[in-house]
């Protein structure tokens, strides 16, 4: 089944403890991206990657890192999480040409 | 950048009713998608529809790109249709970013 898989689905952590949210897609998509969703602010892009080893900042990149060493994987790294990073996070992928985006099931992160 | 507006913001239906959700966008788009966010937070892809009409069961969508709007039709609504419906347009250029509308919160009552 074609899908984007995120893990974990739920995570509660403490301020300053490094964490990684994994994202993997099995559709051979070139493009991958991370979004966060917050009440009243909608979905905002954090980082995106046009292909392997090509990443760039979205609208709200502060406090996050990403890497794209393989086409299928695009992990989101929070080196020192803070409470303002409590949010619902989505990974998405698409072909570089015309075609829709597929989103992962989301990761609900709480930083205390 | 592209502005995406949705209406109505909220909608309450009785089970079995039909509804139409609207999405207006401010510029021409190459990608227009409809998503359903269920009560568990998952974003489900409903339609990729930059133009024309598509149908999938009780749901159908129409995009009139020249007039910059898209419509999502839900017929014979069920309680499982409840949630938030988003349309999203692709902002072109290097970022390939989806611009989401503010959503329509749908509640279907039994």
C-alpha cells in the first residue's frame, strides 16, 4: 500500500531532551516536507526537500533540523525541544511533477 | 502568495443530508487538493483536482480553475463524515509548498 509512515504517533517529552520523528514513504517520491498544525495558525511548513541531499527551510524552521540521506526517509530532529514546539506534526510527500500530496498520520508531540 | 479561503467555517447536518463546501483561491494553481481531517487528527487525501470534476462514492469535487474556486459535495452524509475539511493549493516555485485554507468544521448528527 502506498503510504507515508510517521513514528511515533504520540510523544510526551521534557524540555531539552533531543528527539527524532521519523518519516518514510514507499512511493519513490522526490519531494518531502514537514508541517506543523496549531490551533488558530493552521498548517505551516517547517522544512522541505526536493530530493536526496537537498533540503531547505520553510516558514517556521527555528528549532528543527532535517536530513535527506535516502530518498524514502526524511526525519525531523528537535535538538533541544521547548514547550512552544508542542504541536501536531505531519510529514508529506509528492512527485516533483503534477500530482497530489500524501500525508502521514501525524505525530502529536507534547513538550513539558 | 496564494490566499485560500473556505466557506462555511462551520456546518451542522443531520445524517442523510447533502452539503456543498467552497474553496476560493486568489491566483491560478497547478495543484488543488481536498483533505478530510478526522477526529483523530489524521489528514486523509480526498481529491487531487486542479481542474474538472471527480467523484468517489458519496463525495465529488469540481474545480473551475479559470474562476478560481473549487467545490466539495457530500451527499447522504454519515456521522463518520464529521471532522474538518481543508482545501489546499500548491504555491509554486522552489518551495513547492501547499497553502491550506482555514477549513470547514463539519458535524453530522445522527
